[in-house]
C-alpha cells in the first residue's frame, strides 16, 4: 500500500524549516529568509552564519515558497539556435558544462530551449511574458543581434558569451579576440613569414569578425599588405572544416604560416599538411586558438605548434556569476574578460606579446 505523506507524517515532522533556523540562531524569520536568498541588506557575516547553519541542519528550501517571497523562479534560461550539429559542437558543450556546475552554487536550474534562428526572439518573448526564468544566457552574438535588442528593450537581466557593438549596455563574458589574433599575426610576421593563411570561424558571428579584424590590424602595425593574409571561413560550428580549408590554403606555395581559430580545425589540418609534403616547424609554422576542450588531445602537437589558450569551461562559470550579480544583487551589468596565455613554439620571437597576456613555456 502506498505511504501517504500527509501533514502529520514523520517526513514532514523531521523537515527543517525557516522557523527552526530562526529559533536556533535567535534571529527573525525575515532575516533568515533574506539571508538564505542572498539579499544585500543582510550583513555578510550573518548571511554566512545562516547559510552554514542551514547546511548543517539539513534545511531544504521550498521552491514554491521561495517564489512567493522573492518573486524569482530560481531558473535561468538558455535559448539556442537548433542548426545542424549545434548541439554536438564541442565549444558549446564545454561552456554548458561550466554553466551547469556553477548554477549549483546558487541553487538555480537551467531551462533550455531551442528553435530556428528566426524564431528565437519569439521564444525569448514567451519566457519573458510568463516570467518562468529570472534571466538569460546568450551565446554567439551576431553584429547588431536581434536577441540583444529585444532583451535590452524588455529590460531583462541577461549575459552574453561574446560581444557585439553595444557591449557597454549589457553583461558579457569574452576573450580578447581582436588582441589575440593581432598578436599572433605580428608574431608570424616578426618571424619572417611573408604570407599567412587564417582559417577562421563563421563571420556571421561577432567573435570571428573580431578575430579577422585583429589579424588585419596586425598586418597594418607591421607594415604588411592586406594581400599577405588570406582568410578562409568555416561554417558554424567549427568542426569538419580543418582538413579541407588547410588543403585549400596549402595550394598557395607562398603560404608559410597558418593561424587557426580553433584547435579542432588545427588537429584536422594535420593530415592535409602531411599529405602536402610540408613539415611543421621547417617550412610551415602553425598557431591556433586553444579553448582547452577536454576531448581534444593536443599532446602530439605540444612543442610543434604555438597556442593562445583560454579555458571555455571557465567562461561558463563566469556567465552564471555575471548573471547572478544582476538577478540576486540587482547590480549593474558588467563585462568580464577571461585571461589568455601564449605558448609559443621554441625560437619564435616573443617581443610582440603585449603585457596583458601571460606567456608560458612551450
């Protein structure tokens, strides 16, 4: 016979409540409630004391009661375009893993939805109107992105993984796409390379546009011609393009250096380099962005090619932190730049690396 967990059941009798915490700590129920929900009008020491006692006593919040008190859903929304292979893109998987790990610290859930590109704004509008999430995470912004326009006008908390031209108006987490590829281009020119192939991402998205602009700026600073850089663009996501684009780039005998926008493409390009008869480090120099994707094994390339490294997983954690600053603390939107590290192949010049980037031994 099923057990009826009625109001007098032992389960309910043993459940720790806010009243129990208030009695134990000799604080008011209001103070306990506001401390548990992260309100800034409760001192940090009191908040820590309450949250520590809650953990020790096994207090579990009642989500429905929380929603009534805080007017929050305790959920954040991630609405993603559902194009071909978008959900198996290793870059997305790495960021999403970081988000899922970080939300646990705030007792939040992630509501995930997807739709065609022309349906996304309508999906955001639906979640805003029914108030089912407290804020949103956006990825892969496009120039003058419609989703950002809508959320700015709707005055909703949100954070963007990446930036477009209005980044002073919203929270974002990003790497210095422009600066990284300006620096890589300058390093290759400083090393004596006359023609560089840049195998970039999809320039429908802002990150790839900024990387190309950075590479072009590197040419200008070094007094090189724009003809000294040949750009090849992958279609998002940046998988299965490395071999074909590398093969195409190497058809030009004047190309002696290749920059990759993703280590996934750099790995795939190795077969094309081998079949061309060229040898890395002797007659072709390689450098790539390395997002530290856990399933991409770069051990065989260490010491042979150069990297600029920045962990995508950390970006996932940072996205949640920036959104929670707005949702829980009602703070203004802020940007956060994830640091990058250069690891150059031995004998490459390091004088072009600016001070904002770390340098590690290859």
